[in-house]
């Protein structure tokens, strides 16, 4: 049996499509746990309506505690041999679990992942990261793939797990949207092998107000801290080749931090307290020139000297690229 845990908060516009994609799966042995995390719209009512029609559905109504808390509630009560997490504004292909369960049983793996589509304004855009299926039994190789953004991604929603993995693992409450990153090392460390499906079986609906598009300072800082903590765990691991992994992911580290800085620039019209200003300033010093390829070091130095200079550099750089493009 697969336990499908769906944390839900104010997604009345998307929820029915999400639940229907689960209950109509070609694989039927499902326990569907809908955790209504204190919704103030009709999401809770929609959950109850579906539960009245399908006895595989369990609905939990609780006080709002965040995504991690809702997932943990589902983990505490689930009884399946396997566990899957679905975000309530997304939906899955109707044969996703049938294909995943065959892999996880026949290949005898602990985790199977799949690629996923991005959905923009109801338009499906394939997001294939690799074009072949792959069995991975080496954790060093898996981390290399994670940091180079192959199909074993830094998320939990596109995977099927053996339930024993989560016996002693829970999501950190109050840390969002970096909850996936905070348990990634523990999940991989307790697993023996992994299978990556190249087929896109999960559909990620991109919302401008979704967690992945947050511009809150606290959320940006949570992402930075989670990323740093993951690298520290890898560095302290006696088995993993930290230097090799770090070399492979160096450019992606820069891209990750730069993305966070871009979000912070969006907030520059907000009046911060002195503490918040110092916190923002500290982000610029998270960069280490030794982590980066030479082509990115100039940007790092500019960040350390002055965020405003860096911002001007980016504007000039983009204008130069535009100019060169017109010349061609």
C-alpha cells in the first residue's frame, strides 16, 4: 500500500484536480491522507466531500502549522509500505504510482524519483533533466547528480519512498521553503539505492504566490542556511568525496545564492530594522572564492564590496549581452 500525504492550505482553486489525479490512479492500493492545515477558504469542505465518496481518503483538520507540520501529521498516522508527498496545487499522471511501484519492487530500491513538468497558465512544459532511466547505488554519484540538477532533485514531491526511511525522520517545523533540503541528507544516508525515471509523471503548477516564488527575507535566509548545512554534513561524512562533489556543484552554488540575492533586491523598498539589515549584509559574505570557478569570482568580489555595485554590474552585463545579440 502507498500512503499519499497531501498537505493543504487555501488551494480551493487547484485542490479538486489534485485529489482527482490521486484517486483515479491505475494503481488502487492507496491510503490518501488529506491534511487541512487550517484553511480559511473552502479547501476543508472539498476534502470532506471527496472523503465521503472514497473510503481510502482520511481527512485531518488542524490548526495552521505550516507545510512541514502538515506533512509530519501525515507521517505520524500513515500505514502504507511506501510513502509519497503531493503538493495540493499540483497533480500527477494517472499511471505514476503504477510505474513507480513496479520499479521500487522489481529493482529492489529504497527510493524512486521521476522527472516532472512545469505548468504555466495551464500550459505543460516538459522539464526533462536526463533522457535515460538510471539505477544509482553510489551515494557520491547521487550527490553529484543532485548538485548538477539531474532528475534526483532537491525536492520530496516527485519521489516514492520505502516507509521505513521515515521511521525516525520528520520535516523541521517553521522552516520553509527549505524543508526538503533540511532532511535530504538524512533521507539519502539511510537509503541504499535509488532509481531515477526519466519520464515526467508529476506536474508542478507554477503559482506566482506559491512557496517556491516567495520573496520573504526569512524564507531566503532559510534556503541559504539549509544549503550550507547540507554541504557541512557532506563535508563531515567519512564516505562521501566532498571535494569532488564541491567541484561539480560550485557554479550551481553561485547560481543558488545569486537567485536569493535577486529576491532580496525585490524587497529593497521595504524599511528594515537594523537587525534585518545586518542579516542581509551577512548574506554577501557567505560566498567563498574557493568554492567558485574563476569566471564567477569577479561577481563575488563585487558583492562583498557593495551590493549596489553588483546590481549596476548586472545591468551593464545584460545590456552588453543585448548589444552583442543585435550585432549577430
